[in-house]
């Protein structure tokens, strides 16, 4: 077993910055779909193309990126909580002021630039994390795992409820006579589900036109989505998604995983096991969705293994990155990722400014006009800009 001693403090910060930079760029792989297409994030049959290169693009992102980058960024955020509060003279008022400002920035960001932003929910979660900063790593990890189990239970319940809604709704639609009050309600619920999960081409085009409108029209349609997300209960399972990974990130940081203090063998095994589990699970769920033509209920059932699959891939990504840092491999890449990670907020907002300008009507108005694979030309351009022009010292 080859063991490497603790790395220098500057290298430890570097490793965390590299992971943060990688996660930040990776988040754009999935956010770009929301920026450019309607109703297509989980279901490519709705918009952007679902055959050939477009389908393979969805499959690749589903296996390697969807949820994995958010998972990774959430874990890094949790690690940052421990790092920030462990500094000399770190005070609770500084911590809470910082996150309240982040929350305010998130609200503005959501309404003005990107409805799928994470600053607001991250800051909201951070308000509850401070008391846990001194907890032992093993208990932080158990809390994170426990929340993953709860989320799986929510997903199972959602699948069962969705199946019931679809069956009762379709049965109501088949009635030729006067509907009962219960049947009217079932029909209404099914129509609401169908509208968001399986919209008609006309409904998709109507949404495209709204995003291609003027600034007032775009802010209005964005506000409808933001209001729905921001008004959810604090303990909603979407927030548990973030909480679970933040707790795991706090634990992993305390265990020295993110700082690169573990052995090369440790990270090698972590990468191998992570990819073995993650690639297997995510390939299976991708195949299941495709062969079932992205059936609504099937899509939800495949989320039962969602957290295990995404966490495995995310940890494998971490392991590979730290092996690069410790082995000083591709230093131009890790150096650039580290620089991006140090300017995470600036680079994250850059994504929103550029993409909203490209896709919204007050800019170039390309919303709904590109195929799924073509969206990644925008991603490639932004990555190049951020890695070279914004970071000339490492470009």
C-alpha cells in the first residue's frame, strides 16, 4: 500500500478549489438544457430531439453529469462550511451575515437571470448547518445517508401517487357522460401533470414564444417558476437533496478526503468502486427510461437509486481530480479549474449572464431553436472563455 503524507496547506486549498471549479463547470452541462429548452431536462422527447446524437447526448449526461455535479457542488459547499467556521476568529454573526447576503443575491439572480439557480436554496440550507460544524464526521455522514433514505421513500411515494393520478385521470377522460366531482378533480390533476411532464408540441411552442419575448415577458415567465420553487416548505425533499450532500461533504472534509491527505491507493479504489457502481446504476436507469419511451411513472421509479448512482459518480470524479492534483498530472487543467473554483460566484453568475443573453428574447432569442447536442457548443465556448480568458495566468 502506497501512502502519501499530508500535503501542504496551499495544496489542500488547491484540491478543494479544483473540485469546486470542476463542479461549477459541470453544473452548466445540465443547466444549459433549462436555459435553452422547455420541458426537456428529464425527457428529451418533449423538446430538443430524442433520436440519434440528441438521444446519446441525453444518455451521456444522465450517466455522468445529471445530479452528479449538483451533488458534488453541494458536498463542496458543506466542506466550505467546516473550513469557514474553523478559521481563527470565525464568528456566528459573520457566518450568518455572509449567508443572508448570499440568499439576497440568490433571489435577485433567480428572478433576473436564472430560475434554476442554487444560491438561494444553498444559503437557506446553510442557516441550519452552523450548529453541526463541530459534530463528528461519522454522525454527519449518517445524517446525510439517512436523508438519502428519506428521499428514496419520497420518490417511491411520488411514483405510486403519480400512477394513481394517471390511472384515475385517464379513466375520467374516458367517461362520455357527466363527470362526478371526484372525476373532475382527477381529470384536472392529470391535465396538470401531463402539461408539465408530457406537453403537446403546441404547448412547447407557446412556452418558447414566452421566453423569446421582451424583458418583461421573460421576467414574468421566470417568476412563475421561481415563485413555485421558493415557496416550498423548508423541509421539502428538494431541500433534503441539498442537505444530504452538504452533510456528507462536511464529513468527507473532516475525514481529509477533499484535502488530499489520503493515500493514492485510497483514491484509486474510490474512483474504481465509484465508477463501477455509478456507471452500472445510471446506465440501467438510462436504458430503462429509453426503452419505456420516458414514461412518467417509470421515470420516477428510476429515481429510487438516484442518490446512490449520482453520489458514486461524484465521488469517483473527486478521486480522479485529487489523483491529478497529488500526482501533478495535467497541471494546466487543475490550475485552471482551481482558479475557476476560487472565483466560483463570479464564474457561476457569468454562466447566467451569457446564457440568458443568448437564449432569452431580450438577447439573441435562441430559446427552443437549438437541438440538445447543439446546446453544448455554447457550453464549450463558455468553458473556453472561463478557463483561458478569465484565468490568463493558468491559460
